[in-house]
C-alpha cells in the first residue's frame, strides 16, 4: 500500500479539523487585496473579494469532508441494512428493492443528485439529503449480492440449524464477512462524494455564499482564469490531491483484502 | 425478433420507474412549488393560473396519468418563464449534446485504446507506468477542474483554441477533450488489463509458435479477443458521458441539454428541469439496453434469462 495515499487524506482531515482554531478569516472581505497573487502574507493569494484563498481552501475541505463522511455513514448504514435484509430473506421485499434500485441506476452518474438538489433547494442540509438519497443504492446492491451467496454457506446454515434467530445470524455470521468489501466500497464512495459535493457546489446547489467550498471556488475561479489563474489552480489541485489519494487508498485496500469489484 | 421484443419488454418497468421518479420531482419541492417557482412578487391570480396549468390542484394519481398522457403526445409542457414549449427547447439543444458526446467518445477511443495497448505490450516498463499514471491522474480530475485547466493551457497560455461558446468549428475541441478524458482513462485501464489477460492465453502462444510476426500476433489474434469487453464499456459509458455533459457544457457555455438543465435550475423553471432529467435518463437507459443487445449478438456465449 502506498503511504502517500493515507498521508494526503489524513493531512486534509487534520487541516479541516484544526482550521477553526488557527484564527483564519475565510469569509472576511479585503477589497484592497482583490485577486492578489501568492506572497508571504497570503501563501496562496486572495480571491475576487480579497479573501484569503488558503483559509477558504481549509474551510472548503471542512465542508467537503463533512458532507462525504456524513453521507457515507448514513447511506452506508441504510443501504447495508436494506441489502442485508433483502438478500437474506428474499421474497417480495427483495423484488421490490431490486426494482427500486434499477430505477435509481437508470439515471447516469450525478444526474439524479443534481435533480434532487435542484428541487430541494440550495444549502448544506439539502445537499447532504440529495446525496444520501442517491448513495444508498450502491451499498444495497453490494450487500444484497453478498448476502445472497453467504446465505448458502455452511457456517450460516449451521448457525441457523443451531436455532440462531435471523438477526443473530446476520449480525454474527454474515455481516462480519461483508466488512472488507463494504470498507473498500466506502473508500471509493468517499472519493466519489468529494467530487459530487464539488460538482453540486460548482452548479450553485451546495453551500451558499459567503461560505467556501471547493466547487464554488472553482466556479468563481473560472471567471478570473485570465487574470488570476492561481485561484482555480489552488482549488483544483486540492480537490485532485484528495480524490487521487483516496482512490489509490481504495485500490490498496482492495488488493490487500483481495476484494473483487 | 422474439428476442428483441422480450428485451424491450424487460426495460418497461425501469422506464415506468424513471417516469414516476421524474414526475415526483416537482412534488419534492419543499412547501408550495408554485410559490418557489414564481417568487414572492407573483400575484395570487398568477399562482392559481400556474397551479391549474401544472394540474397541481388534482389528486396525485390523476396528475401522473395526465403527465404520461401528455408525454405520449410529445408534449413536455412549457417553460413557466418564456412559455416556449419544452419540446421545442429540447429539439434546439439535443443536436449539440449529441455532437459533443459522440466526438468525446471518438476522442476517448483514440486516446485510451492505443495507450492501453502500448501499456500492455510494455508491461511494467516505463510506457506502462506512464500510461497507468496518466489514467490514474485523469480519473481524479472532474470535468469542472479539467475543463478550466485545458482552457488555461490551450486557450490562454497557448492561444490556439477558443475559450468557450460555440461560434467557430474549433469551439468543440476543448469541451470534447474535457468530456473524453475520464473515459479515455477508463479505456486505457480496461484495454491494458484485457490485453494482458489475453496475451497469456494458449491461442496466443500457438500463434507465436507458428512463427507469426509479433505484430500479427498482437493485432490480428490477441487484440480481437481483448477488445470485446472494451466494446461493452464503451456502450455503457456513452450514456454516462451524458451526465458529464451537464457540467462540461456549463463550463464551456456549450448550448446543449446539460446547459439547459442547469439554466432551468437557476431560474427555478422546474418543468424544464424535469424534462431535461427525463430525456437524459431515457437516453441513458436506451443506450445501455442497446449495448446489452449488441453484446449478446456479438458474443454467442451471452444469453439473457
């Protein structure tokens, strides 16, 4: 496993966590510093309203990671439970769930999240809700497929034969075997959600001004591409470093645990 | 023929679900959708008129039946701001999106497949490492970051191409390249992995043992087998390019369906939003099903249950 794939995400997590303690002022406007190029006072320069880009990057990392983690936990738990029950019990519930996931997967990529975020209205809460509504599907499909094959394993049959209740068997004999594939899925999921959050913010559907987010910084930065390329580059490189590292981390975990994706 | 009909029938529940979900979008608007769309300055009469026009004063099942009935006649409703029929808006925008996605597909194929072949033929040497790094980097670059970067390099630093818009023929180059890169990365990885698998097979060893030149072994024997899984990926990803087009068109000011969607969201013109989402999703389903169908035709081992 490549160590940088762990170091970069950890760097962003720590930076996002300690940012409020550093006394930075990501939302304070300094009209005398508009689009200032990087120097010793502002390491990454200032944006179109003279706000410090480094401070805004850290604030954006906080938003990005908060959204990614929250959605991963909520959608991961919900999707896993649904998939587990569906795959383990089968029957009409399973058929219904598969129909519903088919419909959700009929929307390409981020389109459905855009649609949900559009009608729910902008804001952090609605952004998280829109992403939760679309992210559970992957976990449900994965867990269901695994539960379906694990159900026939001998140790599960033995546990059932010994009188274990369905919940007990699922918790003690099925779920532990799902941990590795679920963690790999969640790792890729986090990278995907960082991109999704930035995409929605780029479209103006995420957290609202004056608060910072990487997607919104990219959108504003594009307008000043000619005069202040450092603005776009700072936001884009930050996003890319995190997504790249988390993806490589996912590859590493997948290979280490021999999970097929 | 029966096979084709069965295939078409299997897609119906999904299409129904897609229609239901897009229909329900308008009902997910918190509070009164009419108030959200018209803003606070609208008069009560305006609101009532729009409410009646959208059928929002009817029970939900009747609204849905009306929605389906109108769609069946090609009536998508009209924009609540400009009152232009949405079908007309779509007809204006769809060709631009098709042009963009098809060109992106061609570019992605021209980049990804040769790169994957080179990587596989130089397994674990520097061309392979380079191709893997290229694929890894591009897959971590969303369109709204790659697009501005390409603009910066090829339109501003090296003023070769237009920054945005669609005035000249060259305007399509940067958006198509932006849209293509993610798929090119995927195709590089797929082609490489698939060809590496095939190069270890017995029939490749036989071809080499016959004394065929390496060029013939790779191009005529191995590649043919290796490209089958790649074809499927291309088909499935053609649909995903449509989702990428939403962002790419917005970045470059390309007047396609994706940009129409984003504009309608900004203006809270929800009937237009609904129609764009529906059209993109249906196109995606159609392309995916056609890919499955084509794959089953190409590979006699695949049969549908």
